[in-house]
C-alpha cells in the first residue's frame, strides 16, 4: 500500500486526512513538527511515497517561513519525493513560489477532498512508474555490463528480446545443466550454442555439431555413437562417433526431433551415465560431454504423437532458450544487415524500409543471403530496395485520414526510431508506416 506522510501540528487535520486516505487504501504516517517529519523521513526513507505538509507550525506564526524551510530541507534530502503544501488561502503566494521551486502542488484550506485524492493518487502512480522505469534501466545497464564480460562469439543484436536469450545463455553456460534451444530455422540457434560452449567450463574442449535433420535416419545413430567395421552395410572400417569426438567438450545436436526412437533411447542413456557402445560393438565407452540440443519442431506434440520420448524431452529441456524468429525482434534486422555487408556497401532509406517490412521466413540465414546477393547486384556503393529481390514496401494508399509528416516524425522520435513502436502508437501496421515514410521522404 502507498504511504503518505502528513506533517502538520494540527492533530485534527492529520486525523481527517488519515480517514480520507484509509478509505482509498492509502496508509498515512503523521508528524506534528518539521523535526519529527524529517526524522520519520530519514527512518522510513523509501517507504514514503508522498508528503503533505503544512506551512505554519508555531501557533503565533503565520508567515509560512517554517513551511518554506521544511520544504527546502525535504527537497535537499529527498529530491524526487513529491510534496503537497497545505496552506491558508491568505498565504497562497508562498505556496505558489514553492511550486515554482519544485513542490508538486498546493491546496488551500479547507481543501476539496476529491481534488486532494486525485492529486495524491496521480502523484503516487507517477512516482511508482518512474521508479519502475529507473529500475528497468538500471537492470538493463547491469545486464549489458555483465554481457560484456562474456565471449559472445561475434553475435550481433540490438533487440531486447535477443538480449534476454543471450543473457540467459551466459547464465546457464556456467552450470552443467542440459539446454534445449528452440526457434525457427536460421534464427541463430547454433550461435547461441556456441556462446554457451565459449563460456562454459569445457570451453577449451571441442565443439562438435551434428545436424540430425541433414542425415537419413539410419545413419544418425552411427554418426552419434560410431560404428565398428561391418556394423551396417557399407561400414567397411571402424569410425568414431560424434560423442567420442566431443569428449571433454560440447556436442550440439541440431534438429533433435529427427532422431529416431532407437537413437533417442541410446541418447538418454549417455545423458544419464555418459556410457554407450559403437554400433556393432559390445565395448562400452565412457565420455564426458555437455549436450546442447536444438529444435524447430514442436516436441510436445511429438510426445503426444508417440514419436519423441517424454523422458528424453525432460532430460534435454532442463532449461529452454526460446530464440524468437527474426521478425519478432525487429531491432536486430538493420544491425545484422550492416554486419553482413561488412562495410562493402550501404543501404538507402528505401532498402532499409524494405528489409524492415519483410517477414523473414528464413530468418537470419535468409537475411545473410539477401545481403550477399544485393552486394553482387547493386551497381554502385548504395543498395536500393530494388536490389534486394524482396517485395518492395508497397504503393501509396489513399491520402485521407492519414497521420501527417509531423505526427510521424514525432512518433518516430518518441520511439527512438523503432518503427514497429511508432507504428503501434499511430495505429498503423509497420508496412503502412513504412509506405508513408517513404512517400513523405521521412528517414528514421
Ligand atoms: N545474431 C547473429 N549475429 C551474427 N550472425 C548470426 C546471428 N544469428 C545467426 N547468424 C548467422 O546466420 C546463419 C544462421 O544461423 P544458425 O546456423 O545459428 O541458425 P540455426 O537456428 O542454428 O539454424 P538451423 O535451425 O537451420 O540449423 C549462420 O551463418 C550464423 O552465423
């Protein structure tokens, strides 16, 4: 519950305010003198959301000088604490001057309950929102600093959604828990696995990748566990599997949903005991491997369909890192595009708008390919929308009922150039806003 401190020598006023506020779920504390008020503030500090103070305290003074001194002291010690002044209507001048000096508001006695309540509630809500914002900024900065201490394998990002995943990856890297990375093809799951490896206790060990989706199912087990000569048709000599290759390091199993049931069973055993046999061999081998798996399939649905083992799922999925599709982290698009251009060419406004408006079904991999192609196709140093081979941000629509240039530039400024955010504020789709920006020649 929010708390208001009332500093007034008149006990009747403190009681009246206490009754009024308690009916509206606001706690009150009261102090009969400036000294007592300051002492309470020093003790309760952050627990007090707002102060209501009188202007005169000694019976024979009416100058308001004590109130002014008290206000200045509160301001000095608690610069962000809102203060409402209560004053006799004959002494409004002093109060008005203090509002200019930073008091939140003043009320002439006798006050209007509704107006006082509205003022107090607004100020409390504003204070809470400001504190939450400050906290969030603080934790964002801390998170950035924390990330800078890690090896991030050249990962490029700008979007807070991506940053959350990277942060979690760095956190789980230090422990030994199995991690399942989920996300669509080309979204950067392998990059995230590399970050985990690079910051783990086995960072000096090998990083071995097996894409279970790229192999026929009969070969996956041989790839994973190895095979002795003659274990299957065509196995002319003994071969080491990925588990052996990854001993002392990390094995990244991409598209784990493609592992057939028999292989799932064996994988579960290695995860639990570190032990397995090559195909066609009875010799048990022991390894220490950190397994990171990834999938773009809905493993839960596969469990229901009986094609994925539930026990294996829970074994792999102690921590899930869900990497959003590229379109779900729009602030990453342009930084990634520039990264892939590597200073060779630049993008004009139309090209940037087109990249930002595209839905990226192939995610970062698609963006990488689009930039490579555009580099080859663009005649000069500047890539235009038409060089991208993507649907160009579409033709203008009817000109009525549209936000004008000013509304758009202001919304963009408030959104720090994040078009999706500005579009939401203007009630437009991202594409529609881009069209308008392009037509009006507005850069971000
Ligand atoms: N944030 C990023 N910064 C720099 N490069 C990236 C980033 N994300 C992905 N890439 C690059 O994009 C390509 C695709 O990424 P990656 O192979 O990690 O995706 P994936 O999700 O593992 O794909 P798949 O599921 O198809 O195997 C790679 O060349 C990778 O290096």
